[in-house]
């Protein structure tokens, strides 16, 4: 479970490390990180349609995204074949699990970006 204060402290510590990099390394860092960092607003929009799991794919969490998408398709299939109560129940169930991420999308992406920054610094 993500702790907002810890994620923000880590972000600040990483900023200090980046600030202390030599100019050429800092320039190299920004060139690499720019391509890998994710936008919290994009994640939030994808999370808004959380039932499909697109927000998991956006952060590279393929297994969770595939699982979420598969369960969603199973729910839709059950609705189409006439088992609409079960299908709606399945969709409602994954909605309950994913609504938590909807309200914490900023923190989730901030933590993801911290991990990207840390790995990029280590790579330099």
C-alpha cells in the first residue's frame, strides 16, 4: 500500500540526487527519463474507464491488465448470452477493486515515476 508521505519524500530525495549530477549526466538523465515517465492525467483518464484495465497497460503492468481485461470481457459475454445478473456482478466486482486506484491515480503514477527515475539514475 502506497504511503503519500513516503512517495513524496522519495521524490524529493531523487530530485536532490538529480540536482547534484554533473551537467552532462543530468542532460543525459533528462533525455532518457523524458521518454519513460508517465503522465498522471493520462493514467486518470484511462483509470476512469477502469473496468477495462487500460490504466494497468499504461504503466506496463501487463499481467494485471490482461487479467482485468479478461474478467471484463467475461462479464460482457455473460451479459450477452443472457446471464446478465452474473455478468453485471462480475463487472461490479472488478469495479470495486479498481475504484481505489481511481482515487489514488496521482500517487500511483508518482510512485511509478519515482521508480523510473531511480532506475535511470542507477543506469547512468
